[in-house]
């Protein structure tokens, strides 16, 4: 059983296309009706659907590192502050961003849609065919619905009427602010110059949530790269209004460039601010260092170390020379003083020609020598006590005193000057000795100053670059190759495509329904499903009974059901080798054709000369006597209640064929379960086996009661009737368990209520159902 359950319903078998077509042929009216319905719906859709136009544009985005997308100038390309690395995929994501698209939707009022009416077959109106503009002043951020719909009727040049929900009508003046759940908006009357004509004075307005509208535009927006190596980008957008679609794309491109520009400006401004702060600190440090240098030079009395060194050296040499000259002068003065001091009253003159130290001293010495020569001349001619001579001696003595006093005074001045020069010389020599130390310290200071200056100049240069970047950042980052253009004709909906889809949908729907019916229904719909569940041989398939009553097998009848029962009779004899005398016929539930099969199989066997008895063992719902229109006062009820003990007395002729007899029930049995298991029933079947060639037993449905199972010991063959499109798959699986348990000796199946042309071997068209046609048939 598990193996059988594991089989799929006909899975693994090739699809028989011709058979599938034959299965569909009976349903051709439904298929035609479905096609006409869907094609009609396609025409209605084309008539009411809003046409959409394709708006296209192509742009160029240069990839790689570039100078802020400015120009190709080598000067600007060297500005490191404005260099950026651009990848096409990232730029596409920027263009695709819903924030940019939402700004475009709001700026171009794309969330406002006009319709000619409310309903399923409403048609969108171009915003350029209405005489008003809707200006939204404020959006309600808590508005979470998809949109708000109302009807507007233009009354005159100043007033209009709005019909809100629940037929609430209100008049407003153009320019009045109207507050709804959507937000605050107003209506403005267009001038006659804004459009050629305004064919609509009454129309429906839908204020759609900008977020929802943005989502729809995002789905209608497509970006395509021309090639892998190219940075050219094609942008496509579907919109019901060509003009609005072009405005949306232009706004999207403009928003992208503005966003990039704002980003660059923000970076440049932040950079300038940062550099200004750093420049202030660098200048402060540089000023502090320069003040330190100034104080250092003042403290060390240097300006230019090279020039100061040279001055100090020259000053030292000059001072040394002056000191030497002063020393010589002092020596001369000392020698003159010594000469005058030791001369006493001598007559030697004092040389004065080389004494140029002091003009006064030279004059005194010259005057002294003149007086001395005068005294020498007079002393040769006069006496020592001569008054003139005495006067000359006094003059010489006085002049000598003045000379000595002058010498001492000059010598004292010279010594002071020499001392000062010697002090200055020592200072200069000390300064000269400190010059290497000062030079080293100045070099360290200059090095720090150079670093500070270089840092300051770097910051200043970067500040100028950032300022330049800010000035030239207005150049677009995205170059438009082809401006947005709209298609001349709508691209959606396409007439032929829509009609074709309607035709295919109308054709596919009934096919899908039939496919689901035959393959996924809980009912058994075909022979293939039966063969996929069980390996029990199928005696045959019986088509629908188009005649009234149970009997289809009659002498001379060539109707399809009659011929199928003859085929079942032949298959039964071939498969059982005519060794089966007691044949039980059962099913899963009522109305599957169990009694119909029992009656016609019994008739078919009797028509070939077999002695057949038809026994009604459906003890709960007997039907054989009623089906054969037989009225008998005696029946199996009398035999079971023992009012008649001889079963031959309750056998009645069928009235159809002399070889066919009937054992029926007038009414149901009260204790069927106990009776069916009694020896009396088994004994009856044993007696009938010995008296007839075939015993056809119409039993209770096997899926409802266990009566047929109780007859398994006395039954040679069980024929299980399956009614297509009625019997459930689960019921056949339950019967398969009975087969697997070998409860009955032999098992066969009969498929009842099969569709025409369902058999893969024989068709019905060969036979005629015309009752006037009769042929002699030995069977």
C-alpha cells in the first residue's frame, strides 16, 4: 500500500497532447465564451485605461578621480581639496534615491491627479486640460492614507464647488485655503494663456500621498548603462503626462546636481572654517615666536649676526688702535714732562714740532722755546742780575708751570679715554666670543620660525584652494547628453498586446480549471489517476447513460454503454477464464453506479446463454426490484425471517431475458451486520453457485459498511465501481488497502460515468444512439 501511495497521479508519464485536446473538445462552448469575455474586457480596459508615455534622457557621469567635476583645466585639476572618486553604480543609487524623487514629485505637484469621473472605468485627465492649479501650502505629516478624492466643479471665474465624501458640497473662492486630512491647499484659476482650451469644468481630483506617489514613480523609473565600459546612462520613466514626466526627470537631474553641489559647498565651507581656525592659531604662534626673537636680539644686542660680527671685529681693531695711539700720546706727554722736570735752569729747547697732541700744548712749548732762546741771547750780553734777564726767567718759570699743568691734564684725559676704550674692547671681545652661541640659538629659532611659516603658508594656500573650490563648485556634476523627451505615442497599454493577453487569458482559464480539476481534485477524474494508485485490472469504462432507467444492455442495442458492458463481459471472461461464478459488485459510497453495473452486467451475461441470478445484498438500501420495475410479494426478506425456507421459491424471473433471475429485497433488513455474517447467507450463496452459472451480488458500499468484506469467503470476484468526478482519491486508496490485504480472491475495477472520448482505445463515435437503429446480435 505504501508503494502505491508513493505513486503520483500519473506522474512521470508523457503528456498525450492529442488526448488532452480530445478532453477539451466537449468544453469548447465554455472556452469560446471565456475567450470572448476576456477579449471584451481587454477592449473595455483599452477604452478606459490611462495611456502612459515613455520619457527618456541620456546623461554622462565620468568615473574615477577628478577635480570636483569642474573642468579639465590643469590648474583646477591640481586642487587636491576638490578631488573626488566617482563610481557609476554609486551615482545611479544617488539618482535612484527616493529623497530626490520625492522632492521632484512635490516640486512638480505630481501627486495631484485629475480624472473625468469616479469609478472603475475612470479616465485620467492631463493637468493641462483643466482650468485650475492646486497649490499645497502644508502637508499633514500624520496623513497615512494613500490619498484623498473629491470632485471639483468650476462655477465661474471666482468660485468653485467641492464635493467631499458623503455628498457634502461646499463653495469656495479661488485662493481660499482649504484644510482637509491631506493638508492645506488652495485652488488658483489659470489664465487663458496657460492653455489653448479647458474642455473639463467638472472633474475629480485625487491628492495622493507624496510618499505613495514616490514609490510608484520609483517603480516606473529605470536606469540602464549603455555598455560596460561606458559611463553614459539612459534614464527612462513612464508617466501619463509627457510634460510632467519631462519635468520630473529634469527636476531629478537638477536635484542630483544641486545635492552634489551642496555637498561640495558644505565640505568647502567646513574646510575653510577649519583652516581659518588653524590659521589663527598658526599666526598666533608665529607672532609669539617673532616677539621672542625680538626680545632675544634686544637682550643680546644683535640685529644681523654676520653684520654684527663684522662690526664687532672692526670695532675691536679700531679700539685697539685708538688705545695704542693713546698710549703713545701718554708716553710722549710723560717724556716731555720728564724733560721739563729735569731741565731745571738749562738752556736746551724742548722739541715741539712732533707734539700734535694738543694745540695749546704745542703753542706753549713753542713759546717756551722762544723765551729760552731769547734768554740765551741776552745772557751773553748782560749780567745775571739784569732786570730783563730776571724777567725772562720769571716768564720761563711761569710758562713751564703752565706746560706741566697742561701735560698732566691731557695725560689724565688720555688715560681716562684709554681706560674706557679698554673696557669697550673687553666688551667687544666678550661679544665676539658669544657670537657663535648666539648664532646657534638664532639658527634654532629661525628653524622653528621656518617650520611655523611653512605651516602657515600651507594653511593659507589650502584656504585659498578651498575658497576657489567654493567659487567654482557650481559646475554640474552630471552632464546631460540628451534632454528628457517623451514618446510620440503611448507605450502602455499596447493594443495588440492587451488583446493578445485577453485572448490567451480567455483560452488559458478554462484549460487551467480543467487541468486543476483533472489533476488536483480530490475526486478521481481520469483513468490515469486510478492506474497511478492501484494495479487492479480495469475491466472497462462505462460512459454516461443518456437513456432513462437502469437498463442499457438490451437485445440488439448498440449504444455506447451497452457495447462497453459487452466489453466488460469479455474482459471478465478472459481475465477469470470463466471460473468465477459468484461476483460481488461494490463501491465506496452510494450513487457511484454499483446497482447500475450489477444489473447490466447480469443482463450482458444472460444474453450469451449464461444462467444468471442477480442477488440484492444491499441489506440497508435495497434497489434491484425497484430498478427492474418488479413487484413481488415474496423476497429475500421472507427467506431471512424464515417464513420461506426454500430459496428457489423466492427466485423470480427478470422479465428481460429467460436466463436472468432475480433475488431481491422488498425492504431493508433491521439487523444487516448480524445477518450478513450468518451461515444462512453463506449457505444461500453456496446453493446459488450450484444452481446458476453466474451469481451477481449487489452489495452495500464498501466505504460505508463492512458487509461486502463479510462475503469475501463466498465470493470469487469483487468488482469495485468507481464513478469518475465523483469517487474520492482517498476512497480508492482505502480500497487499495483491501486489495493489499488479499481479502478477496480476485479484484477488478469498472470506471463509470466516463466522459466521451476518454478511452485511449475506443471512441463512441462509431456507434449511434439512435433508438431506431437495431441489429440482430447473437449476444
